C-alpha cells in the first residue's frame, strides 16, 4: 500500500513539475528575446546608423530581422530622428541563405519611385548591413520579382 501511495505522489509531483516547466518556458521574458540591429537613416544628415531592437525567439532570425526593418520606424517607436529609404509596402517574396549568401526577393514596391544613386545605395546598405550582422551571412543578393539585373537603378 505504501508503495502505491509513493508512486501516486511521484506521478503527481512529476505532472506538477511538467506543468510548471511548460508555463515558464512559454511565458514571454527578456530571456526569450533576441537583441538585433536594424539600420536606419539619421534624418539630420542621412547617415546610416544601427538601432538595437528586440524580437522574440524563433527560427529564421535573419529573415525576421529584415521583416522588422520593413515595418518601418513607427513599428519600433523610434524617435523622429530616424527614417528609412525603403518604401512602405515592401514585402519579402522569398528568402534563403546558401554558402553565407542571402538571396532576398522583394516585391516591386522596393524600387517604386526610387530616384538618385544616393537613395539606391542607401536602400541596399540598409538591407545589407541589417543582414550581414549575422555570422550566417557575408553578402546579400537582392532581386525584385526574380530579377537581379537592372533593379534599383537611379
């Protein structure tokens, strides 16, 4: 009888521990956040500067960081001193990393209304610097609707 009681107590304790462990793992805390850099233009001098943001744990951190950049400064409560040269409405159509090269295909919004070589360079730099902070990426190939030639021309 004592043996059965002991087993029941152990099972109840094991279940209680499992429920406690599961609830602490799923609860959002600072430990479940990645600190990553996104690059923005400083409004006063158009200089590209890094700004640290936090995003939740999960896979594909590189893509998710780029998606945060595409959301714009307001999504991250950045002050008015930061801006972006990337148009609103830009979406990632595909993203993959092979041999430390990130291949990112965007929709046509990326180049809509873009004029001037300085703006083209700034768009490329915002994307490239945001992605190359990761050890998994050394360079970035940008495409729009599958095209790599003649995109982001001034």
